[in-house]
């Protein structure tokens, strides 16, 4: 496997959006559903776009394929698993539908990290970012094991695979504010995003 080989792109759109009060994927950002913005930015790097969602019919126009969780009810972990299972390529960028500031340059940097690893993921003071990460398909056995053991934490399989942790300093030259990793969970987050977009031309 070389860094120049194509990667798949997966967007998780299965969240309940309880804190936001609306389906986040369809909130209008820059005049389009937010998931359309996310898909466009991911497609700049990925050879295919797969949407993981429960009601797949609603999302078909935003990706090449839509799939549902194979293990429903286990949250983010189930979405990551379903996306990796569906991916056509050995490596997959996994993101969420509520990340309108995804930066293709940062995503490309993750793809080209020189150290081979099963997972390339940002680790910062608040934790890790599993929904802006590069996974290999060989993560699947470890994910399936912990799901069968009743685990729901998206990080629980990390001790069973080779992980390359990225630090904020590693990508400070590309995204010093870590905006590419910012997801929107609440109305306050949404208002911040609209304000930020209005004052930053890259949005």
C-alpha cells in the first residue's frame, strides 16, 4: 500500500441531532445542505463517498452509495464499522456530516502521513478525533470484537491496532485553529459556524 493509492471517504449521518433540534445534515450552510458541503470537501481527496445513515434514501444524492449500520445501536462505532465494511479501498477517511470546515489539505496530509498505521487520528488536550481520521480495513476485526463484547466507545479498540497519533503541532501550519475537526452539536455551535464562515473566505 502506498500513499498515492486511492482512499475511500465515509460520512456518518446517523446521529439523532438531539442537541441541535434539527437534522444537522440538512441545515443550510453557504446556501446548501451541510452534508453537501462536507461531501464536496471530502471528494476532493477521496475516490468514492459513502454515506452511513439509518434512513438511507434521504442521503442518496450526496454520495456514491448509502449504507446502514450492520450493528445498530452502538453509535459512532457502528457507523465507522459499516463505512469500513462498505469501502472499496483499503484506506478510508471517516468524517461526520456536521463538519462544514473540513479542509481537503488537512485530509490529504492524513492520507500521506509517512508512518504506516492502521489508524491516523488527531490527539489533543481534550481527547482524540475519531471522526476526522484515516482507517485501514484491518481495523474491522478489532472493532467487531469490541462491539460483540458490548463496548460502544469509539476508542476502545485502539489498544488492539497500530495507531499513529497526530498532534496539533503537526498540522499547525495547515490548520492552527483545528477548524477542520470542528463539528456542530448545538444551536450555539451553529451560530458560531455561521459567524466564522462570514469572516473567513475559505469557508
